[in-house]
C-alpha cells in the first residue's frame, strides 16, 4: 500500500507547531504592549478642552496655589474641578473682552457648567482618595507631573494598576514633608540640600506629628527652628492678680477666679532634629512617622476596588 503522506510531512508538522507557538507568543506580546500604549492609557495626550487653560501660566507665571482652584484636594476623595466663579474672581477684572475666554463668560451668564474633559480619569471600579494621599506626604507632581510646566494639561503617568502598585510596594521613594506637597520643584534631599525632620508630639492627623525644614535648625540665624514651642495648661489660682488679668467665673459659685496671665504661657523645649541627605532615608523615616501601611496590609482588594 502506498504511503498517504510524504516523509517531509513530519518536518512540515513540526514547523507548523513551532510557527503556531511563535504566532501565539507574538500576539500576546503585541496585546500586552497595546494595553500599555498611550492609545489605551492616554498617557501624554492633550485633549481639546473648551478653553485652552494653561497651568504653566497660572501656576508658574502667576503663582496660584493648587488649592485655590482644587479646593477639596485635602479633605475629599476628589480634587474637584473649579466652578466658573473661581475663574471670574480674576477675569471679571482682567481680560474681560478676550475672545478666548468667551466660554467662561457664557457659562457665568447662563449658569451652565463648562464641559471640561477630565485628563486623569480612573475607571469607575477604582477608588482613589486624594485626601489620604495628600495628607500622607504624596506631592502633586508625583502623580500629575510638573503641572507648572504644562501649557496644556496632559496625563504624564499611565495610571494603570501596575503603576499604583509600584508606589505602594516602595512608598519611601515618593514621600515628602507635607510642607512640600505643593512644591512642584521638590527633588528630595541631597548632600547639597539636606532636610531636617523632628517629631512634634502633636495629636490629630499623622502628618502633623512631623515637622521638617530645609534650613539648618542649629544655625544661629534660625533659633526658632531649634526650639519647639509648647503651651502647657497654667494652674489656676497660683499667680497673684495682675492688672488686666482675665477673670473667670467659678463653675459652682460664680465667683471671680484669677488666671495669672492674659496670654498663654509658652515654654521652649529643645527639638531633636534628624538630618537626611537622601530621598530613601527620608522616605523610610516618613513611612514610619506617617504610619504608612506596608504591602501586606494593603493586600485586600477592597482597599482600591469598590
């Protein structure tokens, strides 16, 4: 009986399997790169806004703080888009006839909101809280980039889950003193520009428990940085009445009781500052002081997913 398949069929079958594997791998790599590409993530894209608002002009040129427009960034899960009134606070006095700003004036006259296109828009199933990140030492530029250098706003980072996880696995590289949250030019401490931090002992938000400065606290020109001011409770009735002293009614009898001084008594106590010359050392210190949760404590899906 004659053979149905030629001897070369075995080699052809092997080549077909190899070729199929190569195609599957290439397809997987292509799809992986596609979902990371700006076409999907919109990274670097500048959407056509109804008004070409320039952050560079308003932030770097005029010196406006982020909180002036984004009023809820420190106390809400959303940074907030400013209402038309915020624009009109200035533009009712300057550039009042500029054609470029006609949509702003039209919105003010009619009460209709300006239809801004969100640049940083996360999926609906992702829960991101601006408040906790800002109050835990994450600066605006860490996520949004150098907004003060953007004539037109664009998304600098991918905002994908991988990008978020890379930060949460090692938050120290991005943490900064809360006094530097809105400093777009912050680059971290170095040998030439060290940072000094100390514990304040204050209650309330954890970020208030740390005080950092870029001025040497031991310098003779900065004595106020080397001392922490405390206001202890002054015992009532220990001081003799002085002219102008405050009189407080006795809670039971309504009689006057003298407080020794009309002003709170302040005691100065030396503060122990720690010097940092690298971002990682400072970040590890702030991670402990801010009580940042480690990756194991963030393993619950409910942390980010609603």
